[in-house]
């Protein structure tokens, strides 16, 4: 009798991984495919495309259900509901922006569908004791702290001006910067929140120039980063450092604008030359396939899809099991070590190591923390050419 | 004081381009009584034209308007002849749906052809400026303001002095009476829409060295053009010029004294005040 149970158990243990590998898993993916954040959304899509290739090599066949939220929270919510109820996906990866991610975080709870957020950074998203929402990326607080840590380790800044767009990501980033600047004894001399998409920031920047800040901290998506820096150059703002909190400042198109991007710092979740397992290889494959450099958004989306699909395949699509496996699991891939932990009011939040990169002659170079450095930082800002 | 002057001057310079966008919309409205919700998208098409003329043929954005203007004129004329002429005099909601639809086709067509990537047109002077008494004046903005002023002057001359211009004004004043006087109103409509489109396209060309280009960029400007036109008085070109500059200055000064997040509020409060005290707009004549 006992032998029979043992044999069955053994057979089950042997069969389970096989069954899981053969089985198809259905994963949802929400992203900004069109709309104003589409250029960043494209990075996420490409990251996921590479993840699907690698999953296939591992014998995991993912049936991807793709939804476009156009950067609007209500569309993100509709997409989530559709994928959770009609498509019956095992888990969902996405969406891109903080406003969308924050909107659907609670839906994951309602539909008991595991949600893995790759990159949206607003702090509150994982601070609502949500059991079904996981986040791979660091939070806006980490964006601000790593930049200010770097600035204070390189110089003695006393004042800071904060410019942010008035979106979830922007305001959250600005708030974090203000809090942490206070802790570091840096005085906030100007705080400006702007509505994105305006052609003229000159008046705001003039006001900031008159306060002569040592640091200029900016939180902006894609193209506003370029406009802000262009007009900063026009107005002639010369702080000790320009600090860009991710997003627009981490993009390739920003770096290409050498006249304005040179020596700007940007906090990032990932760089192409970081020594996490497979990161350099991912970078090379991405360039070969898509003809441009990946941003950190691509890397987070890749890793999130890998984790979600593998976990879902192992759990045979059982959502309660997937949640348990995400909660208890540990990974070490192109985003470094990943573990979803509960700490400082966060739930299911990966304590991700942020990096600082500086644009030097059109190329993003990792300059902080010292452990990951590829080039020496240029500090203070040498002035405009 | 420097800050005030700085924001005033940037406001006026940006306002000049706004005015050009508003004038285009107001001409179209004046002649056809159609609100063109595709106006921002026409501007976007102008931006893409300028961008590719610059990257492929190395034609300076400010010089490229001699190509963009006639091309956009033809494009606008084509849209009028093929689509809008059919619905003149029909229900307003049909006109709105048609122009919105045209705008969607344009923005999505462009997205299909050139992807949704942001395009940045960087010329040698894109972020250059010069200093007068501590006030920095953006070179590209100043050039575009000068060009706008020139175009507006020529446009006034055209509408006031030439036969075609007078015919357009006659059509705008009273379509039926103009027709009875032997004016080919359909032709005038084609010219007017062509003019409107070419002005929008030119505005696009003028801001492309300092702004960024993507398929959905139009919607911001459609709204702005609409506010400018209504503020100035629908159909009034002087009003649109004034309105454009007023909005530019209000945004700029509002951004400084109330915070950048509040500048839209300042603009719309101003807009509401004008409508409250002068419902027909600054230069508008109220017609029954």
C-alpha cells in the first residue's frame, strides 16, 4: 500500500514538470502601445518579444494576450477585466505607466489574478497591502535617493530645484526627492510641477535660474526631457548637476541630442553594461534584433515576463499557486536578484538595486554606485558648450 | 522684473506661432462655418514634412516653408473639394464627426508610416539664444515670430486688396449673397481651406526646430487653436492674432506667478472672463 502511494507520488513529481513544460500558459500583457508614452511602451513590447523566444527555448509555450491601454488608466482597467474574465489568463504583466499600474493594482485583488508590474514606480502601488500585485522595479523613492546619494558623495550641494510633470510618476518622484533632500540637509529652493506637452518651459526655467540651485532634479517622460534641457541651455542654467529621474532621460533619443544631454545624470533600473547574469547578452541581442539600444524598460519587461511565465507554467496555470510561488521565489537574471518581499510598508516589492548613468558624448555610462561603474562621473557640470 | 520681462517676451514669441494656428482655423470657420477639428493634425503633417525635408534633403526648417506652404495648400484644397464641400450646410455634428475623423485618419496614417517614435529636429540653432539686458531670447523663436509676422501681413494684404481675397471675405460674410453676386463659393471654400491648412502646416514647420514631433501632437494644438479662435471672436483674423499672443503671454506669465501646473487654469479663466463679458470674443461681432 505504502509502496503504491510512494510510486504514485514519485510518478507525480516526475510528471509534473513535464506536464508543466508541455502545457501552454496564457499570459496577459498590458502596455502603452499607442498614445503619448508609446515610444517607451515599444521598449516593453520588444523586451517581452525576447522573453517569449527564450521561454520557447525552455519549452514553455506562452500564449500572449496583448492589450493596448494607450496610456489611459480606464483603458488599462478595461483590459485587465477582459483578460481576467474572458481570456482567463494565468497572470498579467504590465502596464507601463504609474497611473495605469496604480489603477489596476486593486483589480488584481478583485479577480485574484497575479499581476507583475515591470517598471511603474509610484511608491503607493505596492503600499496598499495588496496580495496579488507584485512589482519588479524599484520605486520613485529609490530614483531620488540614488541620485542624491551620488550627488552628495561627489560634491557638496546645498540647494535643489525640483521640476516634475504633474502625473503620478512625476509627483511621486518629486515628493520622494523633497523628502530625501530634507534628510540629506539639502534645501529645496524651487518646486515646479508642469503639465506635459507644453512647448514653452522658459518662464519656469527662468524662475528656477534666479534661485541659483546647486542641483536641478527633473522627472519627465520622453520628449519633455529634451525640451527642458534645450531650454535650460537657452536660459543658461548651470547647476552642479542636472539629475533626471529615469524615463525620458534614460532614452536613446535623449542621449543622441549631444548638445543638451551631455553630462546629465539619470537614475535607472538597468544598464546594458551591468554585470547581472545575462544583461550584456540581452543588450547585444536586443540591438541585433531591433537595431537600437534597449532602455531599462525593456529589461524589466523581459525579466517580468520570464518570471511570470515560468512560474505560471510550473504551477500549471493555478493562480493561487502562482501567487504562492511568486511570493516565495527567488530569481537571478538580467535584473539582478529578484525577490518579492514585505518591508517598510511595502508588500510584494522587489528591493531592486538602482544605478546612476551619465550621458557622456551620447552614450549612457554607468557611473554609480562604485561597484557597478563603467566610466568615471563628470561632476560638477562643466557648463554649456 | 527680469523674470517678468523674460516670461512676457517668451510668451509673445510663442504666442506668435499660436496666432498663426488660430488664424488658419478662423479663416476656415469664417468661410465654411465648419469647425475644423483636424487643424492640429494638419499642423502635425506640416511638422513631418519639415522633418523629412530636413533629414533627407537637408533643407532648413525655416526655408522649407516655401515648399510646405504650397503643398499644404494643395492638400487642404483637396480635403475641401473631396470631403468638406459635401457636408457644408448639413448638421453641425456631421461636420464635427467628419473633421475629427479626418484628423484620426491623418494621425493614425502617420503613425502607421513613421511609427509612434518621437522625432526631434535638431538644427545648429535649435537651443541657441542671445541675451538682451539679462533676458534670453531664443533665436529660433525669434525667427519664427518674424516669419509669422511677415505671413500675417501678406495675408492681410491678400484678403483686403486682391479680388480673390475680397471674394473670400464676401463668402465669409454671407455665403448666399456672395453666390448671388456671382462668386464661386465652392471655389472660395477650397481656397480658404487650403489657406487654413497651409497656415497650420507652416506653424508646424516653424515650431519643429524647438518642439518635438509625434503622430498625436495635433490634439494639443487643436484645443489651443479652438480657444484662440473663440477668444478672438470666431472668424476674426485680427482677433485670432490677438488671441494667440494673449494665450502665449497668459501661459507664460501664469506659469511663473501661479506655478507651471496652473498655467492652463490661468488660460481658461481668462477665456471664461472674455466669454462672460464679451460673449462674441474680443473682435467678434455678435450676429443673430
